[in-house]
């Protein structure tokens, strides 16, 4: 096992602490320092520097069960899987503090249908896109030239969906081994106004990747479901948190322009059924601001 620690331009004692650990475990830990460029640049550097058969990601504000990577690796090797997922705990940080001044959390519902999948196409449907509960075969990422788009938020969404055409075997570990921290003032939960519009750059990145690699038509139905659901669900919920009414209208227009350009017949998609199908087919330009306001209050993250 190797631990790759990317010091992304820290200005505190992070590098000194990392070097202390490297001194204790010189064969285990590799440190790479770079100018601050954000999470995507750090992860991409880690991918390029990794030498193992499989790659996993650990976020700095979450914590994992100490048996997680061992269990996932054993399953990956036994199944010869290209992708292994485990389940997780979603922990919402409350405004209260305990008697020692530490943050208090409560467990909330998780996102995505995290389960075993025989057909890779199922991985497009209602996934948890974050990389921190997954183990990827390294050659899948290298041969597919799959990296995180840099300089924007929602980079997890693009990275996840771009890996899927290269996944031949998926394996699922039915244990909750990650404790994911949902923070009240995190990148994803705070009102970032203009940064919310980064989702449209991510959509462009996804569509370009699928078209350039000849995957667009092969996975059109699944990609349509994935992108349109994001556009009309999590995207609208974040737009609903934007204070500026003009900016909200502009992003609503961008949302519908994107859907109409690439997926004009989305209402006929075979995957849109039940409650989610009814909602997707009912949302429209005229009342989407109301939908956005409601979603912004009921969706966390």
C-alpha cells in the first residue's frame, strides 16, 4: 500500500506534520507539494503519481474505517473488478458544540442507490458520484485518460460519469465504511452564487468527453437520464439558494438551453418513471424558480 499526500499549497503546519509521518513510515508515504490549485488538481496529481493496482481517495474532512481499503482491495482482487464501492454514513454538522467545544453531528439520509450492479448501465442511474467510497483499477483511469476537471466545483460528477464506459466489472461491499461530513458552510452547502453555474462547464466537459470518445450514442439514454436529472434536481436546488434574482433567471435559462440542445426528447426517456419521472416531465421554465426555492429547502448538499 502507498499513501500519497498532496500538499496543495498549505500555509500552516501541514507539510511538517506530513514529513513527521514520512520519517516514521518512509516506505509507505509519498509527499508531493504544489501551489494551491484546489481539490481537482491535487487528486489529478495523485492519480499520475500512483503506482498501485488500485486507487482510492480520502477527503481531508471525512474519516474512514481503518479496515476499509483492505476489505475493498480483497473484494476487487477476488472479483477482478474495475470499480468497487462501499456504503457510507452521511453526517450533518450542526451549529451546536459539545461541552469541549467540538462539533456535533447527526446522521442523515445518504444520496444515491448504492448497491451491486450486474449491468454497467445501471451505474448511470441515481449514483453517489463522490470518489471517497470507491476503489478504481488504476489502468482504467490511465488508459481512459480520466481526470477531474480543474478550476470548478462539481468535478466529482464529471469524473465519475467519465469512468463508466471503461468499467467492465463492478463490485459492491455492503458495509458503511466512510463517515462523510456534510458541513453547513462547505463548498456544496453554502450559497456560492456565480460558482453554482460551474455545473454547465461540467455538463460541457461530460458531453465533449462522450462525443470525442464515441460513447455518446452508445449510452445516450443513460447519459440523458443522468444529466437531465442533475439539471432539474440538485442543480435547481442550488440555484434556489442564489440571492440575486437576475442571476437565478440566467441560470434557469442556461439549464433549459442545455437540456433542449442535447436532450430535446428527454420526456420520452424510458428511465423517467414513477415520482421522479412525473416531476421531471412537469418542471418548466415558467415555474422553475418556485421549484428551485422548494428544492433548496428540502435538499441538503
